[in-house]
C-alpha cells in the first residue's frame, strides 16, 4: 500500500488518457506530459498504461510495503526519509515505511512518480500497488533531454481572423508563461490583433491548439482542454512538442517557430 500524506500542488493519479472522445465532449485527459509518464513506466518495466502520480510539487508519499519508484518529467527537490536517495530517471526500491517527498520543482512544471506495478486508488489517500509486471526494470539511469521551450506550430484554422502581421509576431518574438494548468498554458507577449471583431461560433478544439482571446494573448491547450471553444485558433502545436508545452513553468520564455510541412 501507498499512503498519500500530502497531495501538494495539482497532484493526482493519472494514466495515459483516452483518445477519441471529443464527440462526447471529453478531451484525452490523463498525464499532461505523456512522454514523461510513458518514460517512467518504461524505466520500471511497467505496461504503458500503468497509473502513476503527477505533481507540481510538495507531494509526500509513504510506502507501507517495499516498492520500486522512479521520478520522471520535471526535476524536483526530492527527499527520502528512512530510505535510499531517489534521483531523476533511476528506479530505486524504497523499504516499507519510507517517506518520499517531491518538493519544489527546479526545472519543469510537472513531475511523475512511477511505481512498479502501477497504483490503484483504494480509498481517498490510500492506494494499492498493482501486480508486478514480471518484466525487468532498467538498471541504469536514463539521460534527461535538455529543457526546450521552442514549440513548432502549424497555421491554425482561423488565421484569417487575425491582422496581417499576427503570424509573424507569433513566430518572431518570445512569450512568457503566466500560468499553467491541466487545461492549458497562458502566455504573455506581443498583442495578436484581430481584424474580425465578431463572435466566432464554438467549434472543435484539439490538444495543442493556440487560442487567442480578446486580450490578444495566446493560450496553448493541454490534456484537459475544452473540446469546443469560441476563441479563434491562430496555430496548432506540433504533437511532438506538446511535452515542451506541458513542462513550461510560469516565468519560462517560450518561442514558436513554423513547423515544416511534411
């Protein structure tokens, strides 16, 4: 069993999410940084869909039986009481009674705590370890890719709603992350002006859509995005760069660059 002593900031138990539900009004959901979530499971030898913890810091877990854990995603201040140290990308077995704390995030917006076998919610703060996957965990620490806040974008379906230089402003100047949530990341930078002032009827949204509300400041949609929206979409982030959008913490400088058409 694992007991959550403190959920901390925006912590939850997540899986890979479910695609193909937009017609029901449901986004993919699941881990915001899907590649980081998948890495944690690969390092542990878990099935790709094994549930893990997602946190933005200050989460404390107590293992009531020996458990192998790993940290992926953001780099955080990680401390362990009554157990060995846990570093990024290296599975470690914690003995029964050990306390793991994922404190302040140092680089990134979301850390993932994977557990061998995955976890199953039993009752509120109590979780059960899943069955051992009977496949080997890695014996070496994974290399961590350098932080990247450059997002490749394709022109969006409503680019014609914007003034002529809006696209060049989007891809020509840095933006600063003001807030991030499971729904989306808000940015501040050059004003992306519209030449059409009317209201846009709600239309479908996808993960990575870059919506621009009336204040001219873009919002990048993430895993729990609404499936319809009335703000025009000027661009769509390349699917391979959604991990960078997911790990852009408040204060980070983000740049958009045109994606090469394949």
